[in-house]
C-alpha cells in the first residue's frame, strides 16, 4: 500500500460519525484517551455494556487514479464501499452512553457520546 492510501485509511478511521465526540473519557477516577489500547481500557473501566462490530460507509473525495484498480472500478460503477469498526458501549443510569471506536489493531480512535442511559 502506498503512503497516500494509508493516510486516507487513517483519516477515515478517525473521522467522527457523531457531533458529540471527545478525546478523553472518565471511568471513576481513571481517565482513558484516544490511542489507548483495549487492555488499558478494560483495566480502567471494566467490561463494556456491549461490544459490537459496525459498518461505516467509505466516502472518497480524492483523485481516483491514486487508488488500486479494483477500487477505481467500484467507484466508477457507483458501488458503495464499507469498512468495519469495533464499538464498545459504556454508561451509567442517568448518564449518557459513551461509544468507543477501535481500529483493527485494538487502538481507541474515537469517543462519542450517545443517548441517555
């Protein structure tokens, strides 16, 4: 993979799908942050309420000639492209849900606030 495509993938994985995102989250007296790994988060926050894999639509706005031939073909055909992320959900009664999004390496990429618990 070339450097441009790796940068693109990183940006896609780190872009937020929620208007309410943060770079840290408090678990009791502990603080977790973007780029923490799953083990660190489990030690500080315990097990999540829910673990799931969610699909996100991939939007590409760059030069298609910089993509691989199969991706160029799919874009020309108007086919939607998706990628999968792992999401953990935490929350306490009376508070808001927190959704943690991890990359393929198990590193925290996003912290989003959802609906009330």
